[in-house]
C-alpha cells in the first residue's frame, strides 16, 4: 500500500512540463504558485482577457476512482500516463491534512455539538449522522480515497474523476464552473485576470451550504445556492388533481398523498422549477404561496437556531464554528425563498 501519511516532493516545473507533453493545455500566462503547506493555486503571470481558455484536459487523462484506489491500496496502476499521475499525486494532501481539517474527522464531543444545531427529527441531521456512520467504518486508506474524491473530483457522465492539474484551481463563487465537451474539459475566464491575480472556479451549485461544508470543509461565505431535497415534503391531494400530475415531478403514495420526486434548486431566492411544480397542486397564486411558506417553514424548522446562535457567539474559530456559519447561511437562503403572505 502507498504511504498516505508521508510528505511529498512537489515539483511545479515538472508537472507543467508533463502536462504539456500529455496535451494538457496550460495558458502561457498562467503559473502554479504555493499558497500554504498543502495548498497551491493558479495565478496570472500577465493580464489575461475575458473568455480566454486557461486550462484544458483531454478526456483520456481523467483518473477514475477505481484506478486511484488500485494505486493507493495495491501500489500498482492501470493508467497510460504513469509519470503524470505520480507527479500529480505528489500535489495531493496526505491523510494527516484531512485529520486536522476535515469535517468527517470531528471527534465525538464536537459531533454532539454540531448535532445540537438541528432539531431532533430533521432530515438533514439524519443525513449528517449517516455520513459519519459510513465514514467511521472505512479503513484509513479507504478514508483517504473517499476524501480525495469528495474534495477534488469532478462529475462527468455521472462518474467521479480526478483531473490532474485542473483540480489545483481553488474555489471562488463568482467564477464559472468547468466546461465539458465530448473531447475535453476546460476552464475559461468570465472576467479579465490581472497580473498576479488567482484564477478560481466555484466547484458546484447543486448543494446547500451545509452539504457544501461537509464535502469541502470550508465555509462558502457568499454561496447563493440551496435546494429542497427530493422526498422532503408530503401533501394531500384530491383525486381530481392527482390525475393531472406530471409524474416526472411527483411520487404518488397511499391515501392520496404525494412527495416531491426531485430536488428543487434555488440560485439565491430564484427557482426555475418551483412555481411550475406547485401550480399542479394549486388553483391560484394564493394557494401556491401558501405551499411555499409551508416549505420554507419546513426548511427553517430543521435548524435549532438558539443552539446555533449561542455557539456562533463563542470565540472559537475551528471546524465546528465554520460549520455553524454554513448552517446559518442555509437559514438565510431558505428564508429568502420568495412567497407572499
């Protein structure tokens, strides 16, 4: 097995040269710079204009979880670009980094604190406890693999992949996410980059702040996205309305009850789906807004705001504190989902 605790020698020039050799596009005015012990970033050496391609990775360079797992657990790999892989692997953090910083390594006492931020029967609390339970059953090597993919992988065609070099790009919400076509994945600028400015991307817009923190273990301060989870709410409906439902949106249960079949996403307070979905259940705007208020209340009632606010008033600035900040942000985003009362 690979030593997942050891420190690694990171050669910036070597990984850039190997990248170019393997047809990874690296803009001539970009450079990799060390930010801290386990964090590197992509910076502009000179001004780069809006909409220029910055980094691009051919799809034959992707690293699937199976390949990465074989390398970690068996010290062997079925991957055609082995030198690139090894150079890239040296830029990944070791397990001690995750033990110090990742949410899933919280000890029992800290877990009890974060559990107290939620009301006892909240679906989000059940999900968090399930995440801990699954993680605790893994070996150290399995935990390492899980966290590398949780924090660095991209989804392409419903598969998780590591993207050598491209995953050195750090997070900032205002930037675009990655672009995907049939031959490659790539980043481009959505704004002009000044000399020495870091290029970032926003990772995802398909999580709420709480789940974002559980994955990445930092507080997404200006994050604007949240969602109502699938099967989150159940409603009574008349037989007449049931016959007109779009079954792409609803799961029909016994006794004329229905559940939302899909996640309902919001960017800020805007959803492209909610009004359309709820219009199937209501005869007028007033009824739609009544259901919206019920959904907002359900989301907000997951949170024990007193315990949350009490903790945020402490002087601690640790993983638990920043997780609490993400829960507070979820409250704010949920409260802004539009409705008329």
